[in-house]
């Protein structure tokens, strides 16, 4: 089904028309005017409370546990009551959550929000120092954790003077630690009232997954969260208009059933994996940890309809030797996010899943999943892009001096919209560096918006390699490298060079039976790139490349390992 740019513009106009469900309005906040969705819920509590209406249909499936919306909210209400009466959690209090994805994570998060508290999801991949830093930085006095995170804190637990709720069925020998099942049990006999919050109130702190130094706490208001959710719904409605209606369920599926494989402490997992399904009455399937065979069993049993995850997990899933022995016909959506999708993976997705709906997007923790997005037939139009800009976000490109560039020219993205963070938690210096004139938020990301309005990301400012005075964007080279058969993961970075200032290095990982040789990679790059953009060094890794907490390839770690090995 082919579409044109004019088709997209017309569908967008229809979907946003006055009187429509996605009609736009304006709000004034901090002295600036922002476009917002007129009919978006006012607060996160409104979103949560409306989800009670879904009743006794399944909401969460996790190992041998199954929650309906009713039983989920029973646990949420008991937890909230106990947090209120026993832990004295009040509006604006920060409560930290540090554990891997599980139902207790979502129960705690929802309960904290209903009290008007500020949930602070913490990177569950972090070590002792990172965990303690985030807890102390946000000023949390209560922590909900699993056993592994609690053990990592160790002696820091006493120093931080924390009260801990442990999501485990075995006791922990410390007077400040209570089991969550006991907290829920006590709370089931107590009452509480949801807090009265406003759209301007802070409802969430997400910590960045930066590759250098300690992370920063990104604050978000209710109005940002609810408009982010409506933005996701808008994108879906836009595609329904262009495709002539919803895609039919297959393979016995009767409702949307996403499989959650990305961390809830990241904006994508939280908004796409929890809030959106909660709002729409979907069923969410989770696993303790990724296991391709278990995923196949769950897809068949639970009639999973969508899987949005990193390319490595999709490859593992689709290439599993038992794949053809399980019924995966229910899957109508599949997306590899967090890294560029190799062409061979795109072909594999189509071959194995029958051309499912695909999606791509660009956003930041600081913009709570709002920036650019596309799916379905819009994705098919320009698969290498990151979508078209949201109607509630402005994005511009600037040069190194901050001069705004014409459309089509590459530069640093700056964003302005109601979903942009009002600032980092107690970091005035970082805020001063991030915001231009108090309005435009610097992203550190480099790219362009083409003449059709599609956004393309080429890299990070800090990743730009300056070779002999020429600025080279590693993302341009990586995109072409992914078109080479057998290249599953790659990163490009610069290494110091006395003559040229910097020289390019490419690190490649291939799990193909017959990996490409260095000569083959170099030859194919040379066919598409100017000579100075072909890396001087092309090396091959024996294992998948490291990733950060947001599942993106951790370029800095790859670079550091390469330079350390070279230094001897």
C-alpha cells in the first residue's frame, strides 16, 4: 500500500481537526505557550483511575502469576494504603524503585503515583555506587527493591537511613526491611484517598543512562506524561486513517497483547510497556529474563501480538531453532529499537512474521518519549528515518554557534514542547547548559529533517570525528555498514592520530556462519563513501557489543576497550 507525503499531511490534518479526539489546544507554562492535546487526561492519577474500568480481563502475565485489572488494583490499593499509613508517603515525596521488571515493580509504581508521591525508577543494571548515588541524589527515604539490588546496597543501607520494601518471599535480616507481601497484607485493612494533583506537578523522575559520570534525574510533570501517552495514540490513529482501519488479529488473538522485554526504568518501557497498555486495556506479558524458547512458548500460549525490543533479541527470537515448531501467527507488530536494524533482520522479520507493522522513532529521556515517530505504512515509506515530528513538539537544527539551520541541513537537534523536562533534579548548572533562552532544549544529537518532514539521526555531537579538519558523523558510516551481509552490530569512533588529529575505527560483530572479511567490508564501504570516511581500522569483536541501560550500543565502552588493548 503506497502513500505519499501529501497523503500523510491530509491524514494528519483530519486526525488533528477541531472537534476531533486529537484536537490541539494551547497552554501557558513557565511563560511559554505550548501545543497540547485538548482531550488528554490531566494527570497520571486520572489515567490510572480510569483503567479500573477494565475490570476482570487479564492485565499482567508473569511466570506463573496472572493479574486481572481488578486483582492488580487490589494489590495497588493495599500497597498505597500501607505506604500512606506505615511509611508516611505524602505528595511530592520521592520513593525509589530498584528491581528488574516484575508485577511488584508496577504495583509499587502505581501506588506511589496514586499518593501524589514521585516514583523514581533506578537502573537495575547499576552497581552499588550507582544505586546509592541515585537514591541519595533524589532524597528518597523509602525504597522498593528486589533481593539482588538490596544485596548490592549492602552497608550503604544503614548510611542512607532507608526504609525498604523487599519484593521477595524470603525474609531479609535487617530491621529496616519489610516483605512486600506483608506490606500488602497490612494495607488490605487500611483506607486511603488518591491525592489531588495538578497538571503542573512533578509526577516522575527518570535517571539518564549517560555513558560518562553519574546520571542526572530528569523531572517530568503530569501534563508531559499524559500528552506523551496521547501522542502515542495519535500516531496509531494516523496510521489507521492511512491504512483504512486496524490490522486484523490473527492466530487466535482477540486483543492487543504486547510482550515487554525492555526495562521499565527507561521511558520507552514505562510509557509503551505499562502506561499505554493500562490506558487501552491491553494484556502485558513479561518474563524474569529474556529466553527465546520461553518467549516462543508465551507467544503461542498468550497470543502475543507485538514485540518491540532491540535487534539482538529479535534476531535471537526469530533465529531460534525451535521457531517453526510454535504458532507465532498472532504477532502483527515487530520492531527492533535502540540500534539501527540490519537489512538482513528486516528481511528475517518479514519472512518469519509475514510483513508485520514496523515502527521507529526519536526521543529522549528528557522528552519522555516524544519527538518523532512513525509506524505501519509511514515506516514503510522511509525505513531509515526516525519518523515525522510530533504535533506537540518543535525540533530545529543548529550549528556549533547556535545558528538555526535551514531545513535539510544537518546540525544539533534542539527541542521545545510541553513534554520537555522542566529541568534536572537539583542540577542548576546542568539546566543552564541544557536550555537555550530558557526555552529550547539542547539534545546533543545530530541529524536533519528532510524536505518531506522526516527526521534522520546521524549521531551524537560528542561522537563527531574531526579528521584533517573534516567533520565526520559516525552514524552515516554505521548506516551503510548495516547494509553489508553479516554485519549484525557495528560502531564507528575516532582514535587520536598525530597527523590527522583523529582517524576512524569501526568495530564489527557478526554471528553469521560465514562472517564478512575486513577486505569485504572495506570494499563495500568504499563503493558508497568518500575515501576519507572509510575507517582506517576495521576490527571484529568475538561477542556482541556492550549496551547501556537504554539498550543502545555503548560506543564509549567499545572505544575504551579498543584503545586500552592497543596501548598494550
